[in-house]
C-alpha cells in the first residue's frame, strides 16, 4: 500500500497487467470493477462511502468510482457536478465518464513529492462522528492557516461553496 508511507508486503503483485483508458471506459460493469478492485487492492488507501479503487492506466494512476443500488447514477451525478464547478473557474483533475455512466474515472494528481493529502476535517481535529459539525468560517480559517497559497485557495473555497449551494438548490 502506498501513500505518505509505503508498506511492502507479499500481497503486492509481481507485474501488473497494462490497462488502457478506453478499455476501462468501455468495460464498465460491476464485474469489471470488482476485478479491478481485487487486482489492485494493495493501492486502495482511499476512504469514503462511494466504492472506488486506484488503478494504473497508461502509466498514470486513476481513481475509478462507481455506485451501488443505494445511490443510483452517483458516478454520472459527480461527473456533471465536477464539470459545473470547472465552468465556474475551479481547476479540476482530468475526468472521464464511462460509456454507460457506471464509472467516473479521475486522474490522480499529486503536488510535490508526496501523494498524500489532508482533508479539512482532519485539519480541524474532527473525528468520524464529528466531521459534519462546524462552520464555513472554521473551514476558511483552516485554509488561511494551513495553505501555502491562502489567497488563491480561499477564492477557490468561495467558488466551491457557492457552487455547492447552487447545485443543492436544484
């Protein structure tokens, strides 16, 4: 498993099958996702509710997200929300929606040497049980205190907050 630290183990495969973006976008079934998850399980150090896996495709890492019966069309919804945010002037990673809308494929990006990140909840000392408690002001203060580009990041945060409110109002 790799992140800010690297854990080596016998479960890491000797060689990985080369994957192509077009193959992932065309073979977008639950069986395909399950096979990718099993093949690349050692890379999956990302959390969240949505089923996802990190997969090497054409020499880059991609996060492939899908959905279950509880949240139908989640991948398609996230794709179009991200495109709306992009239109508002917020930089987003390269994203692709599979042919049938079952997979959202996001090119993983890193800044600098490390591929780890901090979510705002961890910067605010939130736990799993308290991560939805707080205010926009607390988030803005954390961005100001922890960001290496606070002015730019606060502008982006403002745009994201407006876009989230706009999308929720639909």
